[in-house]
C-alpha cells in the first residue's frame, strides 16, 4: 500500500508539531500553567501514535533502501538470495506500516468513547416482535457485561407476556458507543413463535436505536421548551408499582420529542434519567438535521444509520444471523443471542474503516 506525497507532507507536519509540543511541555512557564499544560499534553498524546507509526515507516523505508544496495553490490549468490528474502519481508512490513498510518489518520468520531442510550421497540409482528425485543435487550445487556460496562434501566414498557413494547436503558463504559453505534436499525427475526400451533415460520421486526449520551456542554435545553407531566408508575397490564405520581413524562415542545421514565420510585431520579435520554435524543435529532446538509460521513458508514433500514436477520430454524450491510452470515445464533456479538461488531467497524481508506489521500 503506497502513501501519496500529499500524505507524506501531512505526516511531516504532524511530526514537526509533535516535536514543537514536546519542547513546549519541557518549559517551566508551561508546566506552571495547568490549563495550558493540560491542553498541550492532550494534543501531544493524540499525535503520539501517528508519529510513532510514521517513524516506524521511515525506519523501515531506510532499511529497504539499504537492502536494495546490498543486493546490487553482493556477488555471493547465497548472500544475495538471503538479502532478497529479507527485502520481500521488508516490503510486507512497509505495507503494514502504510496501512497502520492511514488508519491512524482517519477522522475520529468525537462520540467514540461516549456512553450509550439504547432504545428497543417492538415493530411488525405483535407479541412475537415484543418477545424478540426482550431477547435483544438481554443480548445487549449480556454484551455490556462481557465488556464490564454498567447498565441502568431508564424506561421499561413491557407486555403481559414479558415482551418489550419500548425499553430504554443507559450503558456506561469506555468505548460503548464506538462498538454499538452500528446496531441502529431494523432487526428482523424469522422463527416459529411459541404461540404458533401449525409450526409455521413467522417474520417479525424490532427497531433498535443507539444514541451517544450527550454531555451537558453539547446540548442546551431551555426550561420553557419543556412540558413536564407526572403520573403513577405501572407495570405490565396496568398493575401499579407504587401509588404516588413518581413517573415523569417530558415533552420537548420545539421538536415534539416525548420521554417517559418510571423506573425509580423517586420523581427527582426519574426526572434526571428522563433528561439524560432527552439530551441524547436531541443530540441525535440535531445531528440528523446536520447530516442532511453534510452527509459525506454518513455515506462512508455502513448503511445510513437510519432506524427504518433493515440491517440484520436472525433466522432461528437455520441457526444463523446475517448482517445485510456487509453480507456477513454467522452460524452461531445461540451464542450470539447470549451476547457473543464481538465478531459481528468488529466486522462492521472494519468495513467502515476500509470504506474510509478508499477515499483518504
């Protein structure tokens, strides 16, 4: 994999900036200024892997040049053959270096390390869709546990049979959004429902939305834009969980977004959780509006990220799960539903990376 002259110039400038920052951070006046020191340290930290990759590339390029000279000047055939083998190995190493540097230069998603607000809603298929929604919820929670992330329920609207009408929960942990962001969309299930007496395979759908938890500095909400209602928390079938109006419903008037939270017995805690979800949904809403004007990043992603897009099929009779965006089929559905989804997650991330690499100069 070759690197263009334009990219080499960019790498030279990055190395130059890295050296400048290293010198600045050694100065006493910068060390004594905490804000300035923190700012420059972060910039240097972010540049360090790129510079290390570039230095490795330059070092191996020099070694390749030395091997070319050795091959040209060597008269002993055995030694020449040995140098040629080393040369071939070095070519492969250089190709890996170039790939690594290109990946490091790819634009970073600012939300990569954010926590996640994950929403699941039953779609077409009635009770079967709701029941599968509950299984997807368990799958994502199991995946969170595998990654040692914390899961906190925000709002659970369940059916009499234990299915999900709507489930909203927060996943807290480094890199959660980066791994889960490609799960947004329509998930289709094909199987024989427990209620099916004729043994026929039914097709149902569940919608999943993965939103980065928005920080306070990212989204400002004016109190006058909010309509806040309280009501009694209730479980499946209307059975009251408590007899006080602790549940919260927040309506954001400018966008019409409605958030409910009835997980906690405390009205204050329910309001705090509902506001977290509202901020994340508003962030997603405004980001979607911006993407209509600037959609280059969307086109580089796997699919569109649209919640109406069918992204995956879970076929239980055949024991397979297929992601339609990248054409990957895994015949490990049982393990997949237990939260073992890393192979799919990694494949999706690599597909996006490769798509971006096609356009990088």
